């Protein structure tokens, strides 16, 4: 993947071209098959966001925004020609791109991974509120896309799926995808910035990102914000406070990952168990456990930093 950064370093035109190319691959995958697209498209958006974040880290936000505008025009034009209406995906892509540039600019200005990660919380909250406001439109888009994918199946394949699974796919999954837009955006943006910082370290400051990540600690103030948001979300059942609490849990999840990586290095442990942990990372109990570990790290000396 370091080759992507080398291409981006050739100039804004090269950066815009590689950004658009990666994004279009993700959008085309989603058009071919929603199931296939749900695996590939987030990765494509993450890498495209990483290119823009890399440009922001190296050359500033103005260069990154210019790159994003060029890449956006190319992506929108090709998408309109090949796919027709991909408005929802393009809007989500634009939000992720601009958010990645914003977080990268914060990192460039403060040289603090902690502040950069915390700056992604408002991004997640805004996306959550937008997704809630336009929930009907987003849900309709996913229902249409799923029906289009299912239309390519034969009657025998549809019968094999069963009525229960079809109902789950067409009724429940679109709602779930609409409600999880904020989570997708948060991880696409933060992981994109992390990848960009890793590229920058590999090319210009070898080992720099590892040191930053291993020492990531968000502080007790962040825990207090999470606690207040969690209580208010339970009391008022509002999407605003719930979205803040959820975003803060994601932040502590990242700190939990930082703790595991740091301990592995400090104690000379095998990285094999980290690979096993990443294999089950998508499971809710694993994510919750790492979030709790991240919170605890702000109160106890779990690692030496």
C-alpha cells in the first residue's frame, strides 16, 4: 500500500487520480453486488480517505481539498455515466473525504494523535444526525440496491435462501445499514488518517507512527464526557447524546487497541495472538472488551508510557 502514497506524493493530479480510481472500484463493487460491495467499498473509501489525509499531512488542507474536488468531479462524472443514480454513496464519500482532511489537518497542526482522534467524535455525531434525518431516503436506497442484487438470482437460489432470510435482507438490513452510517464513517475516517500517518512515517519518519499509536491515551476528561453523554442518552433517549456516547466508545476502542499493541511490544510477546484478536475484532463482545480496556487505561498503569 505504500506505493499509493508514493503516487500521491507525485503531485495533486496524481493524488486525485489514484483517489478517484480507488473510490470508483468500491462504488462499482457495490453496484455489482451489495454483499460484495459491503466488503470492498468501505476498504476503498478508507484508502481514498487515506490518500487525501496524506496530502493534508504533507502539503496542508488547501492542497487536500483541491485534490478532493478534482477526484470528486471525476468520481461523480464516471459514476453518473456508468451507474446512473449513486447519490447516497457519493454524498457519504464526500463526507468521509472532507472529514478525513479535517482530522488530518488537526493532527498536522497539533501533532497530537489524541486530539486528532477526539476531533473525529463530532464527525460521527454529525453523520449520525444526518443519517437519522434522512433515514427514509438511505433505507430506500439500500432496499433498492438489495432488490437489484437479488434480481440476478435464479428462482432456485431464491428458494434456497428462504423467505425468512429474504425478509431479513429486504426489511431489516436496509434499516441496520442506515443506522450504522455513523459507525462506518467514524472508522473510515480514523483508519484513513491512521493509514496516512503510517505512510508518512514509513517514507519520512520511520517508526514515528508506532510510537504515537503506542502512547495514545485519551485521558480521564474523555471518560467524563462519555459518562455524561451515556447518562443523558438514557435519561432523554435522544439521538444526539446517544451518538456522542457511541462515538466515545469507538474512541476508547482505539485506545484499547493501542494498549494491546504497546504491551505486545514491551513484553516481547508474539504478534500471532494479535492477528487472532483482529480476526474476531468485528464481534461486538471483542469491541466492547477493548473499549472497557481503553477506559481502564486512563485510571490504571496497564502499560509503561
